[in-house]
C-alpha cells in the first residue's frame, strides 16, 4: 500500500489495547471534567505527602489558583526518596551517554547520593529555601543532580538552556537576582567543544549578582576560574561538607519549585513559575497515562533539560514514576545519522519522545540508517514542540515505529507544565492532530470576540479550566501574568489564552496550527521576535530591526530579519554575515537569522509598533491584509 492510500485514521493494535494503563477515554474524561477536584485528588493520592492538603483547588483569588493548598510535599521526596524504600532502589534511574561514547549509569540509590552531596554543597554556599540558583549546563547528569538538589532543600532553580549565549544568560541571571550559578567547563557538539565557562564568565560580568559559581568538569577544557568566586564541583565534593546524607525539606504544595524563562509577546523573557505540589501531580499523571509507563520501561525524551519538555518529561515526571531515563549529550547525526537508532538498539529503549524537527532532520538521511538497527524494543513514540506534518508523522510511524507504535503527539507549553492535549495509546490517531484534551481539561476555539467558532473553523485556542500543572505566575509580575493569559467572562468564569491558533474537527480532534503572537518556534525551540530584534539593535551599526518567522522545511520556521542601518553605514554582504554572527553570539546559535535584509523603513502602526504580519505577508507574496492602522 503506498502512503497516499493509507487510511487517515490509525487504530491501536490489540497488543497496545491490552496493556494500556488507561483502557477507556470517553467515560473517564466525562468523570474528570465533571468531578475535576475529585479526579485530581485521586491522582494526588498516588504521591507521598508530608501532610495532606486542606483544599484541592482554591479559586478564591482567580486567576491565581492554588492547588492542594495546606498540603506539604517535596517533588524530590517523590522523584527520588520514595524509590529508595522499595525495589526501585537498585533500579537504573539514569543512563547517560556522551557524543564521544562515554557512558555513566546511576541507580536510584546512586542518584540519591549525588543529589544529597550536591544539596549539601549548595547549602554550604549559603543557599537557603526560596533562593534562586541559576543552572547553565550541557546535557550531563550533573544538570539533573543540580536541579534535584535545589528542589530538595527548597531552593528554586532557574535553568538556562546550554545553547543560549551571553546576553540570554546574563538577562536571566539578572531578572532572577541569582547569587549562585552552576555551570560546566564545556560541552560537546558534533565533535567540537562548546566553551560554556567563557560564556558564563562574560555573563557574570554583565550581571553582578553572582557571588558563587560552581563549575563541573565535563570535557576538561582549560577555563578561566576566578579564585574568590569559582569552585570546581569535584573539589567541593572532596570536602567533608559534601556528605551523602541530606534530609529532604518539606515544602508547601504552593512553594515555588522553579522558574523557567520563556519568550513572550513583548519585551524580555518571562520567568514562568511552577510549584512543588500541583506540578508533581500533573507531570507524573500525564506521563503515566499518555505514555503507558511500565516498571521495566526505558524512557528516552530526547529534548534538553533546559526547556520545559526536559524539566517535565526528562526529569520530574519520569523519575516520579520510577522510570529508567536515557540522557544523550550530543548531535543526533554524529558521527553518522544512525546515532539515535544505535542508542535505541543498544539500550533497548521502549519509548522515544522527540520533536518534529528532529524527525524531519533524520528522515532526510533516508531509511537505510534506521533499517540497520533493531528497533523492535520501541512500543510508543512521542512528538512535541510544533505541529507535526503528515509526511514526518508517517515516516516516524512506518520506519521508526514499524507500523506498530502509536504516536503520542502532545500539545502543551512552558506555561501549562504538562500535556494539555494528547492521545492515550488507545486513541485512534489522525496524523497532525494532537487529538483530544487530557483528563480534566476543556478546550475551545474562539473568535476575536471570545465566541466559540463553528466546527472546523480556525480561531484562538483557549482553556476553560484551571489544572494542577499550570504556571502560578510570571516571576515578579503577577499583573502581567493575569493580563497576558487570562480573561474573565460575564458569568464570572475564567479563560486561559494559549497564544496558538487552532481548529476542532467533527470528531472533536484538535488541530493546532501555530502561534498567533510574536513567538517563533524554530526547530521546536521557543524564541521571541523581541529578543532577536534587541540582539540586532545591540550592534553598533544597527538602528532598527524586525524579525519574523517564515516556513522552513526542516526547522518548521526560520528567522528572517529586516534591518535599518544607522546613518552613513552602507549595506554589504560582510555586514550581513557579521550581524548573523552577532545574534548567534548574543542569544545562541539557535537564534541565528536565516536572512538579514537591509531596508530603508519598516511598516509600523501609528503608535509605532512594527507590523510583523505585513512583513511576513510581503515576504510570502501574500495579501497584506488590513493596512488601515499603517503609519503614513
Ligand atoms: C512543550 C513546548 C509552546 C508552543 C505552543 C505551540 C507549540 C508545542 C505542540 C505545539 C503543535 C504540538 N507546540 N507542542 N504545536 N503541536 N504537539 O513546546 O513548550 O516551548 O513553551 O512552546 O509550542 O505553539 O504554544 P514551549
């Protein structure tokens, strides 16, 4: 049967149906939305609490909802400690492989030892409950240890993706006022060493709040250490303070667990704040149900812990569920395009969760690379970060999933903490749709007036209810949080605005189309036009800049920029390349523009806002739409 003749709906096999953790959707969904608090209380019961909650959901100060208020918990108590009391103690928690083939394994017992030592070291550096520790690391086990160590002592982590550069790191340190930075000498990518410590040094110069920098020796780069500020982790671990015993601190359910900066509509990145209680319940429940987690599973979420996907589904959800997690530091196609398939075969990975960009990137090398490997251990596949195009879906399903693995396409955001729309393994699938709402959630598509649109009509995606994994606020900016995301209806109910456009089909399947605001998903990474523009404008020869996303075969979207130079500077090819590099140096390679176009003027509204939609329409040769607000 050729691709075109394949049915549009894929039904799960008997085998998948028989082993499903949840074997029925409709009735349970109905129960979960009609008895939302009851449903989430039942899920919360599966975790260990130091003290049980008083109320499941407190709506008295909406949209600042509280979940499990009055309860005491610590996510690490559930992700690590409780496994030490049962057969998981000696189970593999983390398998790590580096690009150049180094392998390190940690059992749950071993993980606990490392986390305790790290927690004691942080304490000895004066880190206390409520302090924010910034973490800037390659994808190595110490990144996970550092996150868990913070949580264990009630400190708040702010992980900055290791692919970001000086300005991105400095502004995040600054906003969080971190006293302590955890970093590494460097990382590996495509056989090259990435010099993280130098970037960290430059960022610390720009953001003077850092008093202590703990540095992990990863690739042995010769780096500059400032003697009164910088410490090697292995030196600290050799001291008596780094005892391998450390009590986990009980935190209130609503105590902050982490902030994670994400790009928003305007201005600088927003620190989305998540808490211990609801986030523990939400990530573990979604992971267990959508990915059918079994005790013997080897789970591989091939994202970076520096993004929300890594926080929720490399670290917290899977560890709470006692899974064995795979971590790989390196490029998917290094030294050859079979690297990932080799990892799956070598370690017997059962579930692979990745992005459409990664799938498209590996697909272009052809079937012969995966076909060299035994991928029969795979049971389920997952997708996240952007809509998956049907062609990539089919390849993933046929070639990687050998026609037997359901594809769990999960729609969610940094703000939502965990999956909001996703199939269960038993759900019939339509390629390109994340299918139906997860339990407890009611979604809709509305027009500009907030009215629900007809079936199959495009509009704004909204969520009509609170859920335990939701971000509680934007760090230091409650007002902006309420204003950006929430609106209240006349009947008093609240709605969360996702920022995506979508439609819902006759079967109730949700099709997410893409962002409606100034957020770009480039290779699945979330970037803001504002950050890219400000990186451009920080170049001495640039007067004004605008960035838009244009469709790109591999990356989903590619960054196109328009630049007005300062008076007297002539456009040139060299300057174009220099500006591209400049953005890469300031923000990180992922933000390097695909194109820099020199222009005399930018389309603006009368109030001076750049009309990016006009730039985009022009670039695509499309109708420019309503130009009535365009400046003369
Ligand atoms: C988890 C994550 C959020 C934005 C979101 C949407 C896009 C994520 C998607 C998807 C279609 C999916 N997105 N998953 N679009 N189908 N399965 O990516 O969080 O980095 O905050 O980005 O990503 O546009 O609004 P984040």
